[in-house]
């Protein structure tokens, strides 16, 4: 048995998105979109309560996440080395999250997710984001009905970094600038998506920013934007600024380290058999 592919100068991606992986990711994302958005389209008597449907979402999410992993293993040969890297990065991300918990949205784990998704690809990135959020919830005691929604949102956040263009060509300041812009925009997007989860279960307070079940979609969306501006804009801004600062300062070193580890692991090397 001999390895037929040598290590490349450019870092290969350990997980390629084949047809099975795409189908699994689409299914996971479809579940997430429905879970986040259905209260906006439901009637006034539908009994909205994410606290009740979260266990069902979690039960549906776990097998779909397993399906993503199985699909990538069968299509791209994801081996023990890739699983080990997944575990290491998830552990580091989970350890970083408590450092900024409760401090103006300063969450350093977000910049690690951006760079990891960029180097390791969208399929690996989605699983990494979801597993990291799951591990951090166990570490911080943050297990609750919000956890599956956080796992989905972080999976999308990390997967998006892997879908950015120029993975094989773009390097240097241009790449860092692109990652910084993506990180800042995605930081606001993450906060907005999680606001949608919380906003629909807060009891009506009779204010102009409260969710009103059964009201026209456009009216609820206007209230939702006002709710985001009034409650979480400063928090999301802190997350975005810290992500940009860490990406521009620590990003070059971390990108080199991740790419070096990926080259040495040779995730995409094909194994062939030769006659003695």
C-alpha cells in the first residue's frame, strides 16, 4: 500500500461537499429555517412556544448532523485525523466562549470559527460550529431550549466562511480583509437569528416592539427590526468589532497554523494498492 498523492503547497480541504453532503446540509438547514421562522407565519391560536418544540428540533437535528458526518466520510475519506482536528478545534472554541460571556458581546470563539471554516471547508465547518456550541453549552451550563437553535446558527456561521470565494488563490491582506468583513456581517446575522428565536416567545408587553402572533408578516418584521435595534445592537456590535480585530491581528498566524496542520495530516491523500 502506498500513498499516491504527495502533499501540495496549498492546503487541501479535508472535507469536500459531494452530493450526499449537500443533501444532508440542505435537510439540516431546512429544519433550521422552519424552526426559526414558523412563528411568523403561524396563526394567533397556534400556541407558540419554542421551549416546547426545542426538544423535537434537537431530536431531528442530531441524526441530521450524523448524516452530514457519514456523508462526508463516505465521499471524501474523512479519517481519524480529521475527527481529531474536529475535536481539538471544538474544545478550543468551547474554552474560548466563557472568556467573553456576559461582557458586551465580546465572544472570541467567533473569529476561530471564521478561520477554521475558511481553511477546512463548509461541510467540516458546519459540523464544527454545531459541535463547538454543543460542547460550550455543556461546559458553561448553558443547556436549555435555546441550545439547538444556537447549534444551527453557529453551524451556518462557520459554514458560510467555508463558502467564501478564492480558497485556493486568495491569500495575504486581501483574504484577511474578506474574512474580517464576513466575520463582522455574520456576527450581526448570528445575533439577529438568535433574536428571532427569543422574540417570538417573550410574552406580549403591549409595546411597539413586541411580537404579535397572527399579525401580518410585514408588520411583525418591522417590530422585529425595532426590537433588534433596541435590545441587541450594542451586543452584536461588540461581537463584530472583536471578531474583526482578532482576525486582522491573530488571523495570519492562525491561518498558517491551520493550513500547515491540514497539509501534514494529508486529509485528501488517496490510498492505492500496488503489487509487491
